[in-house]
């Protein structure tokens, strides 16, 4: 549990970096990530080849922002099982052959499943990269400047901070349970309900104290700093390039074009 609590904020630690990507305007990075995700989602469920070129976005930003690829891949992989269970039924109901690769026939169900997984991988990676190169307070401030609902932004901030409180309280309760259980290797099923109930009460009380401390230090749900970071040519150039490449890959079948060059008819 202690190791899990430490890894929760690894991306936030990365957001304190000094690369050129970190120094870009947070609003520009939010718009670029949203434009990228909307473009990826706009493809139909059989457009696996059309979506593959969009790997350029995470690959370039990972290298530019000095983000550990293994860390990002592990975090992204957490979302894949949910999509796998959601799309595995396609293998059963869509058995028609979409393409043949030698003696291996790729069904429409398999093609749609792979498209769903790749689409999820790209969208989750875009969000994680955004968090890895932009501190959460700056993201929250920029979301308020974009006139996002104050309640939504506050829930995002409090939930992100509350995870550490919940983990710390559960670790403390688990340690106390083990010390009093006479050598038990884990929480017994008959005690699980009581454990979860007490965990909720303890963490809720702790969260109230944390929120009171935040209010004493001047936290305001609707406050937006008046001083805003100005845009420069690097910010505008980054946004234009990302949008231009997304539009290009959306309108043109880059995979088919490259395939015709490599394997001429």
C-alpha cells in the first residue's frame, strides 16, 4: 500500500520538469490534447490502419518531455482490460473476414477490437502525458479560465488529493488489524464490511480536516488568478502543428500511401 501511494503522484513529480514541453502554455496543451482525442475518436470501428499514424503524438511528446515510456505504458495498460471486456463480444458476433494475411484471416470482430484498444491507448496516453508535463494546479486554473463548471474542477482537484488520504488511512488501519489479529495474513472476509465502514468514516473525517486547512490557507472554489501566462510563438507553433497533423491524418489515409510506396503495385 505504501508503494502504491508513492506511485500515485509519480506523474505529478514529472510535471516539475524543465523541458520545452513543460514550459508551454497549459491552455495550449489542453486544447491540443482535446483536439487529438476528438480526432482519434472520430474514426469508425474498422479504421485500425487509419489510426496507427496517430502514434506520432505520444511518441514525440514522450521524447520531448523526458517521460519514462515504461511508466506511461504501465499506467495506460490499466485501462485496456476494461475495453477488452467491452469489445470481446465483437469476436463472437462479427466473424466475417475483413482482410486475409496469408493463411490467417482477420475477422471484422478482431479488427474492431484492435481498433478499440488502440483508440483507448492513444486517448489515455494523451491525458497521462498532459498530466506528466503540466502541474495539476495549473491545469485547474486553466480549466477555470475556460469557464469549465467550478464543481467539476473542484471534484477533480479534491479527488486527486483525496486518493492519498484514503490510501494512508487504509494503510494505517491495515497495520493495526494485522498487529491485533494474531498473525493473520490478511483481512478476513467476516471483518471486511466493518473494515470498509470504519475506513470510510476515518477518511471522511480526515478529508474534512484537510479541506478546513485548505480554506484557512485561502482556497476558494471560484477564484481565478488574474495574472495569466501569455502565449508566445512556441505555444502557437505547437498547437498549429498538432492540429495540422491531426487534420492531415484524418483526411488522408497515410498508412495506405506509405504501403503503396513500400510495396508498389
